[in-house]
DNA sequence: CAGTATCCCCCCTGATACTG
DNA sequence: CAGTATCAGGGGGGATACTG
């Protein structure tokens, strides 16, 4: 097996998601997109990523339907990358990563960016696991039901 | 974990989180841990990962305080990897990945595993973005407030 | 500005063999 | 069972030069 093993066909949506955006750069690029970045050079400057890598990632993510390449919104001659609905669906993953990072990767007093509600400036609430009827749930109360599949 | 270009010090918790668990295997290992897998060989069989890779990942994640290595709970002579509180905090990230994967990576009718509430068997509810007072929020109503940092 | 092309290093990854 | 040691290779990744 020359190529990296794919977990696409394991029947687990987590594995399939990681097959698409599980590399190191993709979610950082997407995070920047949520922050309003849309142009190639903007991404490059923000991330410090090599041009070749950035081009490959943007191409891959566009092929996956996460970005779409359209005319620039400012009327300039250039084009820009914008998130599709599928790409915008990744927002909660970014938020979950952010909240975990805030909780466990910063020493008390260490500064970091925060996600706030634009209208009020108040912090966005924590994501919570809930049951089908809205009641709070602990992870221990859940289980993965496997489906018989090939 | 040595990285070619580290984004640890950018002041963004998302970047810092990805520095820790942003590689392709880590979250799959952690997903398996949430499914009850605790032993080296169980991980290896479940993931189809090379032993060397698995050993390196488990070592790194243990050093990061995500796993801890303790005596086997079944009283056998072997040891087992269990998630720390920090590791268990990653559950929402897994759930977010799962929900996105279910939404966008499966064709209608294609089978996949699902996360259910153990007591009732009903599907776990969707994660939702909410404001500080519990009101629903769209990502467009949020923004990242950057902090002046080194 | 927005990439493409190229070079090159070395890490990641996988496979196998070996050990306590 | 639970790793460690070792090896081979491919491609991730960075840097630079070049182009439309």
C-alpha cells in the first residue's frame, strides 16, 4: 500500500469528515475564511503558508465543494474564494476546536482571541450536547450505533 | 510534536488546538477511545494503523495530557490508555465532525453509524450556536475579537 | 495579484522484524 | 499482548523563480 490508508469507507461520518478536512492546513484556511479572508494573497499572508501548499489546498477544498471561486465582491478584476453552504457548515467544528483550545491550552492570564456576538460584544455561549428533546446530555449517556454495511 | 511551521503562538485557540490534535490520526484514535477502546492492539485492529504510527501518536497524546496510561480495568497484567478530562473535552469536536459528515458527505440512503442516547436509543440532538444568554445565533452574527499579543 | 513550476529536504507513513 | 527498531518511499512542506 503505497498511499496513505483512507478511512472513507468505514461507515463512520467522523472518519469521512477527517478524510476531507483532517489535514493540518485545511481548517486553518477555513477559519480564516470565516474571518472574512477571501483572496489568495490574504490567505498566504495570514497563514504564512507556502504558495504551493495554499494553491493545492484551495484547489482540493474547492473540488470538495467547500469553497467556490467567484468574481471579487469589490468589483476588482480578481477572483475570490468564498465558503459554500457546505463550507459554512464547518463553523461549529471551528467553534468546538476554539472552545477546547481555550479550556485546555492556555495558561491563566495568557491572551487569545475570542468569539463574540457582534451586536453586543458578549461571548458566544458554549456548545452543549443535548438529546433529541433538548435535554442536556453527558457523553457517557451516548453510544455509537453501528450500521451493518460493506 | 515538532511541526514544520507551528501556529501555536498566533493567539488563536483554533490554531493551538490544531497544533495538538490537527493531524490525521489523532482524532480517529480519540474517537475510538470514546467508543470504549483502550488497548494498543484494539486501536491497531480498529484503525488499520501501522504500529509505529500508533505508538508515536499515543505517546504524543499522552504527553499532551489527553490520554493517561494506567493499569487495565479488567485486572489483567496489561495497561490501558484512557482519556483524561482534557481528552474527554474533545467529545464535542468529534460530534461536530460527525454531524457535518452526516450532513454533507453521505448520499441519501447511504449507511453510516449514528450517535444515540443510550437510554432511549434516540438520536443525539444537533449542536447549536448560542449567545451568552442562550439565544440562537448564526455565524454571521459573530466575530473574532483579536487580542494584542506577542 | 494570483498563482504555477521547480528544487529539495525530511517527516510521515507503512511494512516487516524483533523483543520483553 | 504491547510495543520498539529499522528501513524504504512518497509526498508534505518550504523557498524561490517565473508567468499571465
